[in-house]
């Protein structure tokens, strides 16, 4: 992906609490002090600089860290609109995919499903599903999932009991 020089970012944009604001007028419809960018249907905010669109969280990462991220940027609290630097971390695609909201399934817990009146715990790693075990209670399966998630995913684990690591 083509990237703009970070010095240009600092020349054009002010960063305030995870939000970008234009320092100067950049078009007939954009004035100094205006919030930069637009919100996409995906929930991410996008900023157009010199005709190229960038995700706001990536621009903020570059401005704070002095270099563009090599891989992906993960929103720790899973809120795509929260671009405060303390909510952003560098991640691989696999790590970033770990920290996404769950789809509704047969259980109220992440990584747990029911089968034949028993509860199954599974974990996804690098796009592959792994069977952790089968349990008599839904909560036991959820605890087993949490243990495996902490072991395999570390800081990127999203837990059933206790939020994120």
C-alpha cells in the first residue's frame, strides 16, 4: 500500500484523544479544525490524504510511532471507533482476527457449542478449528476454552470470564 510521508501527516493533521482534525483547509468543503475523514459502513473511520484513503487508526499509529505499521492494527476493546493510541496495538492478521465479536451460537460463551446434551469447547487458530474437549456443563467448557485461549493467544485472547488478557 502506498503511504504518505509521516511529516506530511503532522503538517496536515492534529491528533486529539484518538481523533484527527485538519490543521488547514484542504478542500472547498473542509476547513481547519474540522474532524478529518468519514465513517465507513464497517465502523472504521477513513481519511483521504493527497487522494489516497487511509484508515484513521493506521494514520494515528504512524503519527505516534513514527512509522507506518508493517501488518495490521488491532483495537484492543473491539470498538473500531475508539482510535486512542492506548487502544491500538500491532497485530498479525491471525491475532487481529482473534479479537473480533462472536457470532451467536448455541452457547452464551465464546468457543462453546452444544452437542448431544454435552458442551464442546473449540478454539480457532490461524483459520483452523481445534477441539479442546467435551464437558457436562456449559461453564466448564467455557473455562476450558479460556485456558486454551490464554495459552495459545496470549494478550490477544478474549475470555469468557475476565474479558481480555
